[in-house]
C-alpha cells in the first residue's frame, strides 16, 4: 500500500526498490525465516510494484 501511495504522491521515490533490496539481501539470508512468512507471495519480485 505504501509503495502504491508513494508512486502517486512522490514519483521517482526509491522506497520500493530499497524494500526489495532489503528483503532479497537481508531476510533471504536467514535460514530460519522466509519471505512467505512476511506475506510475500512466490514471485513477488516480478510484480509491477517491485519492478
């Protein structure tokens, strides 16, 4: 929701890119945790919001 709002109110915001980077580099390294536990569906990185 925040990403959608930011794209409207602050075009050019890097927020979604920063969140994607954080999730793919930090949380993916935790063997006891998954992105699915955080509510991210499989293939979330390819959805329009994150590309």
